[in-house]
C-alpha cells in the first residue's frame, strides 16, 4: 500500500492540474491544488483555496460542456469534458477536465476530484481542420458550378 508521503510526491510531480473540492450545496470549494494547477492557470494556492471552482470560467458560463459537469456534480457522478477556462491574466485555454465525486467513509462528506489538462493545441488544430474542410467544400462547389456552366 502506498503511504501518504509518497502519494503527495506523486501528485505534486504530475504534469496535469489536480484539485480537490469539498461539495457544499451547489458550490465546490477548493481545498487542495497541486503545483501543475498553479502553472496551468497562473493562480497561486493562496489565491484559490477556499473559493468555488467557477472562477476558472470567468463570465463564460453558458458552455454546453458545463451543463454536463453540473449534471455529474448534481448526481455525485463523474465526467470528462473539454471546457474553455481562463488563466489569471485573462487568456483563455481549453481544459480537458476529468471529474469524479467521492464520499468520505470517515465523515460522509462528498468531495470532487478534478484532473485538468491543457488541450488548447489539439482544439485549435481541430478547429483549423474544420475550417479547411469548409473551405475545400466551397472550392469543390465552385468547381462543380464552373463545370456545369462550361458543359
């Protein structure tokens, strides 16, 4: 069995942001963040501990993926969604969030564990591919129209 000290070293060494939040009604109050979360978001531990996780979306709370997250949280479930989040300096990034709820056997408290990965490069590449596919379809349509008029 892994001891608590080794587990802490492993979590701190992770390249992905890891957070633990305590569920309090509709709020999820951060009680732990690892160093990768600080690097990913630009926020320090002191700035975010004991705050609700929603600050990462800034005013951008109408994302479809957020509804999936809310549903998972309401049902004490889990999900994996890609969200548009914002760093401390206001720059957006795409965050693949893997979220799980757990209930403590000791006190019955429900906690939320989130693992965050910056997937901005992948999302931008997908968007570019879709843009190129649209442009290609337009060029094909124009070519077909030219062929039809020139017979």
